[in-house]
């Protein structure tokens, strides 16, 4: 193997001379196996072993060997390239799967976050709705009680107004009766000479004695027991 790297005065390696003289394919193959890089080394004339084979006087065995070697090398290179491509494809597929798995993980995390946010939002909305319904119910109950209280107060005021109006009518009738009796007594006293005209004439006395006689009594919209003034009071007045 050390002799395969020795050169002559022209820079030829043994492989240059073997290609130029037309050694057998077996010998050329062993020389190439011993020093594979020798096929690319140039001599002083800048010729590779294959270029030296062009000047061989015998059948060009070197060229045939190099063609076979090139074909084998090409096949090996093609196979290696195919394997390398498959390996690269597997690596790329692995990277894509890892990327997909990573994206799936991120997607699941984002989905989980969104679901949690959705649940929280729904829970908050339900709380707001429940609170609003409770407040609305309380406000409705308060307003209902206020309305009921106002209705009761209105009924009480109407009853009191009716009682006052009826009492006023009774008082007015009693006052008229008293004035009429007073007028009769005055006339009787004047006829007996007990009184003079100090109270004016009779027409003026009649006007005083009959105020609002044309007033209509109030309608009986409430039971008689609601009247606060008893009939005994009016009868006592009439006896005066």
C-alpha cells in the first residue's frame, strides 16, 4: 500500500502507469481498492489515471474498468442518496408529527382555557340574573305593599269624608230646626208683647232661620254604623 503513493519523475503513480499500459481489470481493481483517492490525483502533465488510459496501445481495459466502477459508484451513490432522502423524509415527518403534537397540545390548552372562561362567564351571568331577579322581586313586593297601603288609606279617607259629610248634613239640619223653633218662639213672644223689634223684621229673621234648606242629603254609600253622630243627639236638639 505504501508503494501505491510513490511517484516517478513525471509525477505518475502506479495507477497512472497501470492505466497507460493496459493492466488487467483485476490488477486495476486491487490498486483502486488499495488507494481509492488515486483516481483523482494528477501527474505533472495534469492527467488523472483515466486520462492516461486514453494513450494505452492495448484494448482500453482501464476505460472499461472505470466505466464499471463509475456505474457501481453511481448505483451506490443513488442508493445512498435514496436512503438519505428517506432518512431526511422520516426526520421531516417526525418533525411534522412533533409539530402537530405540539400544536394539538397548545390547542387543547387553549380549548381548556376557553371552556373555563366560558363556564366562568356563564356563572357570572347566572349570578347577575339571579341577583337582578331577587332585587326585582323585592322591589315588586315593596311597591305592592305600598300600593295596598295607599288603597287602604284611600278607603279610610273616603269613609271619613263620607262620615264628615253626613255629620255636616245632620248638623246643618239640626241648626235649621233650631233656628225655626227660635223664630216661632220670637213670634210668639212678640205677639204676647214680650219682645219688641230689636231683632229686626220677620223677613230678615226668616232668612236667618232657613240657611241651605235646599241642600240634598248625602248618599248612603256606607253602613249607618259608620256615622259618628247618633240620632239621639239630633232628637235632643229638636226638643230644645
